C-alpha cells in the first residue's frame, strides 16, 4: 500500500515539481551563476568572470539605492492602504448590508483586470479625467495630472495598486470573519461591549491568521510590482517611480548589463525573502486560537 501511495503521489506531484523546476528553480540558479559574470546578454559575445565585483558595485550605485528606497516607501504605504481598505470592505459586506453580493463583486472586480490594462486605464483617469474635474470644480491644486509631478506620481501608483488589490484581500478577511464564532460576539454584546470594543478585543485578535496571509501577499506583491509601474509611469517622471522590478528590467534589457542586472535581482530576492519571512514569523506569534 505504501508503494502504491508513493506512485499515486508521484503522478500528481511529479508534473508540478517538474514545471516549478523548469520555470522557477532552474532559471533562479542560472541567474545566480550569471551574476558573477560581465555580459551583455548576447549569446555570441564572450562572458567575463568578475566574481563578486557586480555585487560590490551595488554599494556605490546611486540609481540602485534610490530604486530600493522608492520600493520600500511604496510597499510600506501600499501595505497599510490595501489592508485597511480590504478589512473595511470585509467588515462592510459581512454586516447587515442589503446589497452584499453586488458590493462584493464591485470590490473584487478590479483584481480581475490585468496590470498593464489597469495602468493604461488609470493613466487616462489621471491625465484627462482629473484635469476635467479640476477645471469644472476649481480644485486644480488637487485634481491635476499626478503622473507629471515627481512628488505625487508614487502616490498615484499606491492608489492604483490599492484599488486593484483591496478586493482580493477583502475575500481573505471575509473568510476570517466568517470563521469567528457568532456565540463569542453575541456573548460580548450581551455583556455590554460596544461595537468598537468587540472589533478591537475579539474580531481583530481572531483575524491574525488572515492578517498573516494578507500582509505576506501585499508585501510580496508590493515589492515585485512591475506591470502597473511600466504601464502607468514607465519609471518617470525623472526616475521618481522606477521601482525595483522595473529598474532591474531596464538594467538588463535597456542598458544590456545582463550580469550586473542579475546581481541586482539576487539582492532583490534576498531582500524580499528577508522582509516577508520576518513578517510571517512576527504575525504568526501573535495569532490567537479559539
């Protein structure tokens, strides 16, 4: 029976492991290998082994440092906004709202739109719709093209990212809220706890497993954002929104520094892994079991 079970498991897991190895694992290992070479990515041109020089160059690469700072700033703001919106939507649609199903659909629908299409849609909103609203309302200081302002373009990306991801996080929070025993909330209500006290002392602590998942997803998606960045701003104006993924792409395919770009990608992976694993460790310790 054990041998038969191993065969069954291999039939189901074998193709997945093979695909994962070909698509993710092998390219990752090859990328680490290329990071030790100076190469322009063209097969006919020679590769020069430089050891750790590509990694040492990162210390004095101001564009790399600026991109890292921008990515951290964007991710920090986006994680807060996405999770606040997602939790707010979840609390709204699990309350005694009459239009629950249409509301859920409306909140989740932006997540179904591809990042490139989403970027072009919001590019039109910021460039044309905002201008028309500003001209007709007189609030041109607020309603103007944020994408042309280096101090506002990053916040425009946060708005688009939050609009896209909040509905997805809402679904996870809904599952967590529905898993909270109704008897616990009812007992607290009978004991005189207000709505805010029930939310703070019962709902939020019991939602920590959902917080763990949502924070992990928003952190990883925020750090790795590329398609919206490319379609919405292309890194402009003046590099004020060139986040890490787009910066690495430009380094490899724009400036043809394949080995150096791979070194940046390896450092990027280590940074994302360190932040997300630390977050999971911290939030896991705060989870409450019924």
